[in-house]
């Protein structure tokens, strides 16, 4: 099952005022669409998906999590389950 629909749902739940059609390259962080609470919720969800804790100080969130594509790439790169 694709994580994209789940990710979009998490993003929409984190920002109830987000009324745009999100594309895979829509900026979430650099554009200011995401606030700190939305990032916290996203981090918790990603930790659950990759099945391990994330050190948010070890990488640049605005580069690695700015778009849906970036987030999905991060999950794939850090996931314990290589088979899907």
C-alpha cells in the first residue's frame, strides 16, 4: 500500500486551514504551510512508519521534509522494512 495517501491525510489533519490541492512538490516547510505542531505530528508519524526514533537535529528538515516527495524519500531511505 502506498504511503502517499496516508501522508496527505496526516498533513491535512495537521493543518486544518490547508485548502490547497497538494502536489508532490508543494512546499510545506519553506512556504510556511507547516508550523511546529504540524512538524511534531509528522515526525511522530514518520517514526511509526520507519519503526525507529528520529533525531530531528541530525538533518535539515527544510531540505529533507519540505515536500511530499521529500518525505516519502526520507521514509524509504530510513525504513527498517526494505521489502515494503
